[in-house]
C-alpha cells in the first residue's frame, strides 16, 4: 500500500510539474514571438524596454508557478500522509479482521475435527453393533428357516396322516352307516318283538293277578277254619299239613279249570314265582297261628 501511494503521488506531482512548465514555456515562446515581431517594427529602444518588461513578467510567472508548485507539493504530501494513515488504519483493520477470521477458522476446524472424530467413533461403534445385530439376526434367520423346514415336514406328515385318517374315517362312516342300517333293522324287529312281549306280559300279569286273588281267597277260607278250631292249635304240624293237603285236594278242579291259559308254552320262571309266593304265604300264616 505504501509503494502504491508513493507511485500515485509521484505521478501526480510529475503531471502537475510538467503541465505548469509547458504553460510557462508556451507563454514565454509566445512572448518571444511577439517581441520578435515588435522588434521588427520598432526601434531598438522600444525592443529593449519590452524585453525588460517581458523578463519581469517571466519572473513573476515563474514565481507564481513556483508558489503553485509548492502549494501543490504540500497538498500532495498531505494527501500522501492521509493515504498512509488510511492505509495503516485499513491494514490494522484488515489484520484484526484476518485474526478474527483466523480464530473463527481455527474454532470451526476444531469443531469440525471434534465432530468428525465423534462421528467416526460413533460409526465404528455402530458398525460393531450392526455387525453383532446382523450376526444375531442371521442366526435367528437360520433358526427360523430350520424351524420352518421342520414345520413344513410336520405339516406334510400331518397332511398324509389326515389323508389316511380321512380314508379310514370314510371307511368307518361307511361301516357305521351299514351298522346303523343293520341296527335300525334290528331295532325295528326288536321293537316289534318288544311290543309282542309287552302284550304277552300284560296278559300274563292279568292271569297272575287272578291266580293270586284266588290263592288269597283259599288262604282266607283256611284261616277262618283255623280260627274256629283254635283249641286244636296245640296239635302237631302234621295236622296242618293234612289240612293243607285236604284243601289242595278240594281245589284241584278249580285251579285246573281257572288257571290262565295262553297259546305260548309254559314259562318255568312264572311257575317258580308262583310257588315262591304260595310258600311265603303259608310260612307267614304258620308262624302267625302256631307260635
């Protein structure tokens, strides 16, 4: 900046100086031309006076030019001083600004370096974590694939079992339908047989009730005879047996005549039941009257 200011100052000074000298020399030349012309038309005295006057004018013009030069030189020196002062101030400002910018750049660089280191460390940590997670995920994926293959094999096996069970079930259903039809036929036949048996039992029940009533009537009549002959109760059981035999001998025709008859063959179970009932009744009355 100082060199530039000096160059500008010198250029301005040279321009001012040469411009002033050119004007002065032009004025002098013009004056000389005029003096030459005047000297041609006038006499030597007039020429001498004019020359003296012209020299006085030249000296005055030179003095004026010298003053202007000094004034211009002072102005240029003042401009140079101001330019140097401004340049120094600007240089200090630029230096301060450069220092501030340098500090900012250093701070930014430090922040960037710290951030870069932090990001790099985080990336390395995340990379390790991602690798671990990827390994675990790969392991889980392999396990899932193995489980899936096993499930598929089990599903295929189950499907085959279902097909076999379905075939067996179809056969079982077919057999069940056949069995149901046979059972239905047997049930229908059994129902018909049951209805016939119920009808037969009802008929036999009526016959048994009639027989029981007749037995009760015989026993009641025998009881009345025993009550009339109470004093003979001290006799041996042989007398009671004889009386029972006599009573049985007196009623054979009635039993044979009124015993229920059916078209079916004789049922041994009903005969045993009847004999049991008769024996129980006889035992009851024997204990009652011969205690």
